[in-house]
C-alpha cells in the first residue's frame, strides 16, 4: 500500500531520502523554511512542497524528521497536535534518542530512529532502524519502507551511534578511499575520468563479491594474491604505512565525536 510520507527538513539527507522514495510511488510532502531550493521538486508527480510543517504532517502516514538534532524538540512540539493517530514518526537526526522523541510525543506514539546514508538517493542505502516499545509491532512497516531504497537492518538503539559511523559517515570514508585509488591511477598514467571509472567499478565489484558469495574479505584477497606477486607487495606496503590502523582510528574518532553530540542534545 502506498503511503503519504512527510519529510520535515528537505536538506541533503532529506532530499536523498525523497529521491529514493519518489521512485517507489509514495506521495511525498517536503518541507523547508526557504522552498525556492525545492522548485524542481514542486513540479514532480505526487510531490508537494511547503514551508508549513503542520500542514505537511496533517495527512501523513509516516513523518520523517530529517533536521539537525538541535532543531528536533522545537519541530516535534510544533507538529505534535497535528499528527494522525496511527502515524509512524521516524527520526534520522544523529544522537537524538528515542527517549527524547517519547518525551515530546508520548510513549504511546510509534517512534523510530533510522540511520540511512546518502546512497538512498540511488536506492542503495544501508539503513539501520531502532524502535520504541510501542513501535515494535509495526517495525516491519518501517523496514519495508526503507527496503525500497536499499538494505535494512533492525538493531538495538544502544548500537545506533556505532551504526551512524559505519553507515552514514561510512559513505564518506569509502568515497575517500575511492578518491585515493583514483589519484593513484592518475599517477600511474590514466586520465582522471578513466581512473575514476576503474576505481568505482572495482570497488563495486569487491562489494558485490562479498555480498553474493558471503565470503570473508580475506578469502577473496587470497584469491588475488600470489607468492611474491604485485598484489601482496602493494598490500604489505599499505599495511606498513598504517592503512587498516588509520581506518580503524578514524572510525573510533568519529564514534567519540558522535557520542559528544549525544551528550549535548
């Protein structure tokens, strides 16, 4: 069944979500304080653009709160009385917790934290979802919604901070690795556009290998490396330079930072 979905805060992430969901045939209502930047959306079928959050949620089956954590309390209080009785409220704000959602909307409202990434715009997100007790019985509806735009996984809320690092921030980390691969390709003699195509398709192929085979990364690495070969030589130089260590340190630093955000919201 197609739903009416209100996305409150059609910024970068909000529009990425909208881009993915629009392809599934759901009706969308997008809000932003200054709607001029959404002009291209206002002409699309089944899309309404408004600066009025209350108007946006009045007929919505699902409300997605895609604003900064500092804005959540104000917006939730603003729309609280206008939500439909059985509306599902999904918040994507990093660090904004279920207990904070319940404090404004009440524990009888089905509320969820969802952490997608910007690949949702091409229907390739990894979206992690946590629910309050009231929402558990309808968790499958939220999973089904986000399954239209990628893969989903229900997790405990205690894991959501780590999920934000691996999933949402993770897009940037992998893109940086692809950029490094591209730069290396240029140094080896390829034009930038060619190097980027090689790097992106190779990264896609590596991910698809693991997804479809179910193998551990090292098993696939073993298939590529040969004794005294160029692959193992390159890998060893990268590891001696701290590639894996630097990546893990970056993840933990990002995790520490998001926990700072959590403590101040």
